[in-house]
């Protein structure tokens, strides 16, 4: 179910928001959060209900590991092991579903052997909720994450506006907001601002990004089939694609933030006019900002501060951007693109 679909706009969102606000008025906080979890799992399962148990199982495993770490604060070695197990578990799931075929085919080409793909279907949003839960585990290990109950943790991970494509929200940014009254002072202003921002994102996605796709897709298909394009069409497709992915992704982020406002929650800004950047560093400070800060805080900084590798800052940025490229897509083109940015 897409944010720009009629089913979402005309049925799912009005029903979910109305019931949420009614529960906020007549029931306790537990009922409203339980409704959000149920509605979010329904939203997620609309694409493929077979992957709902995977999401639920991932939430439960990470919750139990974090809770065990919280109660083992004086046993640093045990907490480190638990964090390592959690990261391995999360990356293992992501690696299997997203990179199994890529690694299998690449290894076969390297060895001069043909391996047929496993044809593993990539679960929706696994790249996003994996990073989200890793950040929580690491924060708990660093004593920067507190213990939450299962309902609040599940709401944090599954909250449907940010579940599918971000922003990548950290636990301390969203979970404390669950204690706020959705009907507190300013509720109509938040609803109004949320609807306006959602509409802005909808215009970006439907009127601009999808229109540019009518230029980009035929050109890319033609290049794939024929192997080349004429000069004008090639550059037109390249520039159109640059704007298509910006308006598509930033439009989705605007819709997600607007939806969060409607429910009374503030989600982090994800784009800040990235094409105004004057250099690569500034571009990544403006583009998909929640991903950039995740990579900075949980990958780049630990490596850059390491005394065990030569030229740690240089290697850290190259490795970080190489992995950022692979995170965007399981192909060597993405890996090279990420390394080039590094």
C-alpha cells in the first residue's frame, strides 16, 4: 500500500487516524499504541503478509537482547557479546534476503562457475528497520539507551509512516513522544500542518517524480535493449533521473513527516535542498540525512577513531561509503558509486 494510492488516502489513513484520535480521547495510552501497532502491521502486511512474522520476530529478538543487556550493566563482556549477537542477527537477515543472490552470482563469476540465483524475495523495509534496531542495540551497549516495554518498542519499529522508507528514526526521538497526549494543545495546528506537508510530498511524488519517470524509464529501457542512446536523449534521461529520485524520495519523506504530525509525533527532517550542496561532503549532509548520521555515528566514527588500522579516517570514509553504496542496492554498480563518493 503506497502513500499516494487511493486506498491509502481515502480509506486506510482516515480510518486509522480517526480510531487513533477516538482512543486517545476515551482510552488509555496502551490502547492507542496497541492500535498503532495493529494498524502498522496491517499496512506492512498489505504488500505480502508472509513477511509480517519476520518483522515481528525481528522485533522480539532485538527487544529481548536489549532488555538482557540493560539488566547486565555491570557485566561488560556479556553485554558486548549480546550486542555482537544482535548485530550479527540483524545483518544476517539483511544479508540473506538482500545480498544472497548478489554474493552467490559474484562468487560464481570470480571462480568461472555459473551459479543460478536463489530468487530470494526482498522483504519490504528490511534495510530500514534493520538499521533502526541496530542503532538501539548499540545505544544500549553504550549506556545511551533505556529500557522500554515491548509495546512501545514495537510501536517505535513498526510506526507505519517511517516503516517503509524512513526517515531512520532513533529510539530517543520517537518513543518518549508516545507519552504525550495526541489531543494536547495545538492538535488542530498539527493536523493542519501534517495535511499540508503530506500534500506537498504527494505533489512531489505524483506530479513531478512520476512525470519524470515517463522520460527516464523508456530511455533506460532503450539503453538496456540497444546498448546506447543518442547524445540529447542520454543527457536528458540522466538529468531527469537526478530530479526524479530527489522528488520521489524527498516527497515520500515529506509525506511520512506529515503523517507523523497528524498523529501528534515529530519525525526528523530527511532532506535539506541537497542539490544546493557545494561538495560531496555537503551533499551527504543534506541528502537522506538520517541515513548519513547513522553511518557517521555507528560506522565511520568508530573506525576513524581506531588505532588498529593505518590512516583510519581515510579508510573509514572509503569503507563507509562503499557499504553505503551496497546498502542502496545489491550490485557492483552501487558499490562503485559509493566508493566514488568516498
